[in-house]
């Protein structure tokens, strides 16, 4: 088949990888240059440990507390937007124990499947993308967080995700080169990490050598849709015809989806990162400063700090106050690490595609027979990319999917 994929982030590329392997002719259309999107500068963590979706009990009260602090890690910019109001209402309806305990098994399975595919990629792909299976540490400093993290660790073990509660000495033993100041940590040995921009750049090159056509700097502006299929994709550089279309447009999926009769509530969750080069004494295990919501990942001899979640619409403003919040947190956890506020031009930002219930949208359209959706992976798009790509290829080919994907139905919020 001739397959068009709109969106060349990790989700679109992963779908292209499996569809090309299955023998299809794939074209990826992206409005950008495929060098700067959300999939490039993220924290590179592969996180089966993150089996609880973002819309969880407690998030709303935390979010409200954080909203009044300009350096806080979470922020919703109040706007008169019916889409934001609806998204907020659906988030509120999803953030309860019953919904979350239904979501956990699906998210966990997708995550574990994806990590297994990353292992295969590390063996099969002709380039090294810095994939390491050294686990992840959640580092905390307060008693309140200790209780919350211990609860998560117990739940993780119940679901078969190994989690070990560590005292400060045990944390320090895992980080021999960098002093760590914490009350304790939870270690998830099953997590992994990679260098996202190396993966993305090389995957793009690899897909092109495998025959994938890349149409960059080309925005999809509309579609010609007949009763039950997409006939034509309209772009700023002319029209395209495909046998099957895959929508992988990340934070823009709500808008693009509307023209395809899809109801995909979505908000962009902006995050920032910056990377220190040539770090002499680096950490070994990717870690999250839990109270500060900052992710820290060693990538070779570089060290990346990432954080904040700003639900402030689609915009590319960089709020240096929040960068300050990230930088200020570093010596609280790594007291010997002296990090200065990066210059604005050295700050990367990305827009995480956030659904109201914290689960992605993966599935075939119920209205248009030649349309498949894979988007809304929020904080875990890098982690969930390969499994989502594999499932998209199975859906396009009408094959049985690797797992039950009913929890990810793209029509779950449609009335
Ligand atoms: C600070 C930060 C840290 C993160 N850390 C991690 C992490 O450690 N682990 C993890 O798993 N995830 C992490 N994430 C999340 C992860 O980066 C995202 O979930 C993932 O990149 C989303 O991929 P995507 O392909 O869906 O979207 P994108 O990468 O945004 O790709 C979507 C593409 O669609 C294109 N597009 C949109 N509309 C159109 C149109 N009309 N026409 C043509 N093209 C269009 C866009 O140009 C874009 O390139 C992090 C995110 C941030 C911001």
C-alpha cells in the first residue's frame, strides 16, 4: 500500500519503521524540518516505571498549589477557550482511583512492549543511539513525598514492575561520582534511557535509505473526505493521495483531527531542557527530583536537565522563571554541582501532546476506513514510540494487535 504519515516525530517515525519493514511505500509529511520537534530534546527516559497516568488523584490539588508560583513545575494558563475548559473537565473526571486503576494495566503493557522493541532496535539498527538499561531513580527530600513514593513503589511491585526503596547511603552507592543529598529514593531497575536526538537523526536517515519519502517543511492544511474514506491530503506544497493515512501530529492533533471527523481533546504541555557538555563527574543513573519535577539524564559525557509542564496553548515562548526553578533545584539534590542559568538560546522546548486521561489515542477511525490514529503520548512519547508504531502497522494491515488497545480508543471522548 501507499501510506501517508502526517507527523515525523518519534510516533510517526516508529510507524514508518514497521510499515516499511512490512513492505509498504511510506511518505512522511511534516510541517517542520524534522530537527527540532518534541521528540529531539526530551529527557530520553524509557519509563515502564511511569505506569500511573498523569490524570491521577492528587494532581489537581498539586496543580492548583503550583499555579501561584512562577518557578513551579506545573502551570495551566487560564484562557477563555472552550477546548481548554472541556479538556480540564475531562481531566477532572479521569483523575480518580477507579479510572486510573483501569488505565494502569494498559499503560504498563504498552510500556513494557515498547522497551522490548527498543532492545530489538538496539540490536537491529545500524547505528548506536545510546540505549542503556541502568534503571531510573526517583529522588526525594520530604517525608510527604517519601510516603507517596513508597506507595507508588508498592503498587509497582504489585503490578510486576520491580521497585526498590533505598536509603540515602544506598542511593549514594549507585552514584559513586556525584554527591547526592536526599531523604531516600525509589530505584526502578527495569527502566532505560537513550539519546533522543541521536536516535531521531539516525532513524530519519535509516528510513530514507529504506525508501521512505520525507516531505518536510510542508504543512497539511486539509483533506478531501468522501463518505467513508480520505481521498486527498491537501498541503502547502500540493495534494497527495494515499491508500491509507496515519495521523501522528502530536500536540496539533486536536486541530488536524477535526478535519477528519475526529474528536481528539488535546492540550500542549510545554517543557524545557538544557544540556551540559563535557561533564567530568557525571551521574550514572537517570533520576527524577520528585519535589521539583526535574528529570536528569546522563547522555555520554553530557548531562540533560528537563522539566516543567505548562498548559498554555501552542506557543513557543520560553519562560526563564521556570528555567530558574529547574536550575535552583539542582544543588538541593546534587550539592556539589554548580550549574548556571543557561542562555535563552541554549534552552530547548517541546510541546507534549496531552490527552485528558493521560492515555494515548491509538486506533483506527470508526468513520473513515483508511485512517489510523497514533498520538497523545504526553510525557511518554519517546518510551511508547516503538510499541505504538508496531501496533499502527498491525492496524493498517488488519492484523491482530500485540495487545488489547481498547483503552486507547481515539473515539473514547466522542459523544
Ligand atoms: C522536557 C520534556 C522531556 C521529556 N522527556 C521524555 C522522556 O524522558 N521520555 C519519554 O518517553 N518522553 C519524554 N517527553 C515526551 C516526548 O518528547 C513526547 O511525548 C514525544 O516527543 C511526542 O512525539 P510525537 O511524535 O507524538 O510528537 P512530535 O514530536 O511533536 O511530532 C509531531 C509532528 O507533527 C508535525 N505536524 C503537526 N501538525 C502538522 C501538520 N498540519 N502538517 C504537517 N505536520 C504536522 C509537527 O511538525 C511535528 O514534527 C518529554 C517531553 C518534554 C517536553
